[in-house]
């Protein structure tokens, strides 16, 4: 039996699917993954004299907010990006009552835009912002429209609701993600090599039937999986849903 048929069979027979996604599912929406995309990492390093991880750290943000927001506007916000077949497939599986949650490391908001309802955004979302002084919430536009560091009407700095390097994850979101993974019968890990904390740790909570890895390249966790498909996740998922006769488009 070929791999797509196997995945299609598991989609049909599973009731509590959880998707765990990373940057690789958004590259099909033309959002570059700076860890693997050729040249982007080096380009950023050259332009700012620092690694992307440093630019996205809590320490750097506090010390150089102006540069932080320049970087954010240029490299982390993609207003024209649209959900792709990977996002659409998970939204469709949820509509069918087969998928209980999407857990994502991405901050691009594309799972929600595709129609997914239960989404645990481990690293937050660049579409939400809040004032560091009074907590007032703002949207992305207020960050994009500011010419310098965006300021609240109270004078405080408006920051994106994303988890920077050196900051802890939201414990409620982690708890929700762990609970969903613990109860899943099929876990589909897509577009992540699971190299970044806490991704690999969360996968350890899975005790269901089938672990599937959809990633363009090999990952250190391939051996643990019941099925690995090394291709673009969106292409794989569309083929599998069609074979399982699950409508992918809303
Ligand atoms: Zn404020």
C-alpha cells in the first residue's frame, strides 16, 4: 500500500486527530523559513549584524525596540500571505469532526484564517499586539502604521503578542496543547524538524495509534514515526484527503 493510501486510511478511521505544525507548512504560502530557506538567514545577518534569533530575543527588544520593529515589519509580517492546502486540510478535518486541535509554532495566524477553530499558538501571533504598560489590545495595523516604536495612548510600548527568545511560553496554551496531544489517536507533525524546544518534548505526550511526520527533509525523529512522507505537507494532505473522500475546500 502506498503512503498516501495509508495516510488516507488513518484519516478515515481516526476521531481525535491533532496537527502539530511548524514553519514548513507556511513556506507553501511564501512565508520564508529563515532556518532553512536559502539565503534569508545570511541576508538578515548581514543587514543587521546579528542572527535572527538575537533580533527576536527579549533582551534585544528591550534594548533596541526601534531596530526590533524594523526587523518585524520587514521579515515577520506577510499581509498578502494566504492559507495553503496544509492549513485548509486541517480546517476541513476539524469541520468533519475528526480533528480536535492544531498546535502550531507559527506566528502567522494562517490556521485561523483557513477556518481552524481550536488552535494553540505556542509562540503567539504577530496579528495581535498589546500595550506593555496598560495591557490594551491592538491589531497588526497599529504596529505597521507607526513610523517608529508603536506607542499606546497611555504612552506605553505596543508589543506583538509573540513569545521572544528568552521568554516563557503561556502555560495555559501549553496545558491545552498537551491535553489535546495526550488524547489524540493520530498525531500529524507537519513542516517541522522538531529541533526547537519545546516541540520535541510535546510530542512525547502522544500515546495514540499513529504518529505521522510530513516534512520536506528528514528529521531526527523519523525513526519514531509510523509513517514519514518527505514532500510538501500541503500536496501530501490534499492527496490524502481526496483519497479519503474528505472535502478539503469549505
Ligand atoms: Zn497603554
